[in-house]
C-alpha cells in the first residue's frame, strides 16, 4: 500500500528532495519514477477542462483526486461532479482550521456507489471560507454555499461543521445544533484558538 | 422540548407582542398542532440507547422524527490534535469498543502512509484475522440488542453467550477483553500466542455451526417476520442518495463492500463474497449482518491457511514519529457497520494537525427520519436498531 | 389505670413514647429485614451513558449471569428502580439528564460509578465536553474501576454495595 508517494509533480521533487531524505525508509524511494495514475488524471483533466483556472488540482494520487476551488464556484463544480462524473454521495465533510491563512477549509470526500469504475475513487473537493478572529457563529462572514441541494447526504455533516467551526452554510434548511450541549456559548470547539484544559 | 412549545395562540406571533428579534441559528420555535403529540424517546429509554429521538405522532403513526445525538460527544477529534500518533490509539478506539480493531484500522493505515512505514506480511494477516473476529463480536452484540428491542429474550441470551467464545480468542491474542489497542502504525502490538491457529480454527468452526442455528429461531420466526417485513423500506435510489453504508446499503440492493471494491492490506488475496439483498426493509437489514458473520468465518479460515507461519509482526518505530510536511490522507475500511473513513492532516509535527473520523453510524443516521415517517410507533425500535446504529460512535 | 394516665393533653406524648419503645424493641431486627429485602432487589435504571454499557450488557449474558444474584435485572421504569449504574462517560449534555433521572427515583437509591470515565473522567480528562467524575452531580456509593471494567468487576462492585446496604441504617420507620 506504500505506492502512493506520488503527490509531488516531477518538477517539484528536485527542490524538496533535501528534506525528504532525512527519514531512513524514504532512502529507496527516489529511484522509483513518479507515476501519475492515468484514470485519476483523466478525472481531474475533465474538471480542469470544464472550469479552467477556477479550479486548482491539489494532488492526483492513487484512488484520490483533490480539487481546490473557491467558494463562489463550489456549487457549480459539485453539480458537474454529480451530473458529469457520476459521483453520487458525500462520505465525509471535514473542516480544517488554518489560523495563519485566516481561512477555514471545508473538505468534501465524494464517492460513488452506482458507477463501478469509480468504486475505489474518492474525489476530495476542498473550499475555503473566511475566518473571523472573534466568531459569532451564524452572524459573521464565515459563510459557504451549502451543497445539500446537490448531495442530500451532506445534511448532518454540514450541521456538524457549523457547530464545530462556525461555518454557516447558506441555503441549508436546518442549521441547528447537533452534537454540542444546548447551552454551549464558547468558541466553536474545533477551531485552533479553542484550547482544551491543561494544554 | 416542552419548554418551547405552547398551545396559547399568539404568544409567538410576531405582530402581536412584537417579538421581532432574530433567533440564533441553533434555536427554533415550534408551531403546535392539537392533533400532533410530541414524544421524547430517550436518553433514558430501553429502546433508544444513548440518544434522543423527538418523535411527533398522529395517533399511532409517526409524522416527523428529529434525532438528537450528541449525548456521548467526547471531543475525540480535538484531543487527537494534542497527542502524538501512538498516544492517539487508545482513545480513538473507544467510540466502538466492541469493534475496536476495525474502528482503529483506518487511522492506523493513514498514519502509516503519513509516517512512511512498511508493514510486515504476517502482521497484515494478523490484522485481517483480528478485524474479522472483531466484526463477528460486534455483530453478535448488535444482534443481542436487536433481540431485546423486539422482546425476543432468547435472541439476547444466545448471541451474548456465543460472543464470549470469540472474546476469549481475542483475549488470547491481545490480552484484553474488548479494548485491544492491538493495531499500531507498523503492524500489530504482539505476535500470536503459540498454538493460536488451531484454537482459532476450532472455535470459528464451532461458532459457524452455532450461528447457523439462529436461522431457525430468529430469521425464520413468523413473529419476527411479521414485525420487520415491509417496515422502514429504503429504496435503492434513496440508499445511494442518503449516502448510507454497510449493511443498510447492501440490504437495499447495492453491491458495495470495501473489502472487495477497495481492498486494503491483504484482502485482495482473499476470496470475499458480498451479501446483497434487494428488499431494503428491516428484515433484510437485520439479516445482512448475520450473513456477513458467516462470510467472516470463511475469511478467517482462508487467512489462517495463507498466513506466513513465522516472521516479524511489527516494524520498529522511532519515538515520536513525524510526518513529512503538509500532507493529508483519507483511508477507509469496512467495519462492522460499514465504510469507516479517517481523514488525517499532518503538518510535519509529532501530533496530527487534524483527525476526522467519518463514521458509518453518523452517515446512516440521516436515513432514520425518512424511514420513520409514516411508520407506526411500535415499529420504531425495529427500524431504528436495524440501521446498525451505535450512538457512541456517531457522537465521537 | 392506663385510662387515667392518658389525657387528651398528653396522648401525643404517650404515642410517641410507645413508638420509641417499639423501635427499641423491634427496630434492629426489622431494619435488618428491610435491608435484607433491599439488597436482593437492586434493579438498575435503564440509562446507558457511554461505551461501558457493552460490558454491562455482557454481565447479563449466560456466562456471567448477574441475575443469579437477584440484582441488575434489565428493567423498564425508573419509578420502580433503586440503583443507577452510571456506565461510563458523562458529557455536559448528559449531566442534567442524569441528575433528572436520579431526582425522579424514589428513595432509597444507590449509585455505582462504573468505569474510569465515571470516576475521574478517565481517558477523557482533558476533553472539553466531559465531566471530571460524576460525584460532582450525584452521590456515589461504589466505584468500579476499569476501562471498561470486566463483568466480574461489576459483579464484585454490586456485592460490595450489598455489604454496604447491609450495614446501613434503615430509614426510620415508626
């Protein structure tokens, strides 16, 4: 399962090689040529062909394709992924907080049940929302368009991201609290500036 | 729930008393209809487990159901950001302690990829055996509780007793009854005890003979069939649209099992058969896990046969292993409940930057309000538990 | 003669004295009998709070069969229960519900804290949503350590509770 070391495109591998070689198991890796899997490349090519420079390919690994897209295009890209590429459900919606970029990333892992050629594939659709220093969940600029009308299965996942990161999904029919206590009045707990006790 | 509702007309009417402030997004006021009764099921209820279902009923029929999970939300994803890759193991297996090998599996696979560790061949087979044994242990517990939910006490006693056979095996293998913490990045914690293969084969053969008897008492039982057939039907399109997984998905006729579709470790060398039923009702959802157990027995026998007889089971790790810079992996395995994914983001430090468990219980929960609408209240426990739902896992 | 002694003014005093005498005479054996009845009917509330409920369920399985002691019988209504087995982690969302369940139960009632999380918070000592032990919200009689405790440990904890009840003072009954 270790053949997934292909996240670096060939032109980048030369400059990164100095720091990559420090752990011993990687010593035999530079001999192997970097292979970008063909099928996964064709998926990312289709998206790039349709949307041009609005999307950015994060990586193309074995079975995993990552697409970074701005918040204004995420709805269109998701619709194309569903209608044009036959992906049909979202497995997971995760938020990742990046305080140094002043952004919160929301990552959709999209898979397909119907199309057997896509059964191994996970398409990672990442978008970023503006991060507020003093968040007021629901009433500040940390907003993203919801994908619930495209993929029904994101409903509870987006509710979870809203309460854990304060990312308000515009157009989501049910933005209530899900997991946290009813009287939670602190920061959204998975943001990096929320520290747990004793740490 | 009762605090927000009121039968007096106009109390929440904006025009009359001028309640013009905007409610925060977490709160909503409810309109009350005299005909509809709101019923709280749980968290102290024999038929709910650690969650609450707010059910609205009209006579005997459910018109709306609002699941309220979160009673066991322990913040494991936040805690994982403060511990290194090894220290995360014990608390990340706690969501499903009776399926602890499987719930840890994607995390271990992901951290192996981030840390760049190879796994010895024998360790992969030990993992498959432990994971399949654990799947049987999980399903037996689930079946026992399903028996309780349906008022079938024999079906509690039989699986709860037979489950101990496999727990004995796991105890021999790992040293603990339910919380094994056996998988570590780089292999498994320790080798199999001497003579384990023979004992395992004997126990598994007996176990298989034993669970075949369940068909006569449970699955062919006319009372069970009358209570579960044609209740909570989930069509194939809806199962895909809701993104359900595992036995719920396979009971609706979708042939999808990650052990076949995206084989991890040594599953591609083993012959795995996927059980699919077309009905999509509670009966099918309760039968698929039982068929999975029979399949697991086959897999364990194959793995015992093909396993290298000796060799290392663990690659030594340096203390405080680190990732290689900004990196993210998403690994998934087929657990006892369905596809379980783990998304790890690393920034090159000793702690992961973010760990997200995408758990099957949480994914199946979205089907519950849609399945219960229009169903009789008496069918609620059978539909709810047939979703293979474990509240502790959904809350994380 | 007794009729002369008892007047409407001192009747209450006499009845009270009679009660004291009765309690002295049969209080101890009756208290023993009441406690004896209590220790064989420890029925728990059906409230699962976290993952220790797996081992709680296993304690009722044929191998451990805790019901042979007459205790821990799976039971429905909390109005007829007198034992709370807190099966693991209590989160901030669950804590008011646990207290509500405890308050609704009739006296006498006993509490077993099962598992490390219920005792001190256990593995989740630094989590933002977990109480550091349940003894801040309800009084605990017996602590059963383990993560999760084996069914044998739970049975031993219940037998300790039985010993404790045997030595408790039964409530004043006269």
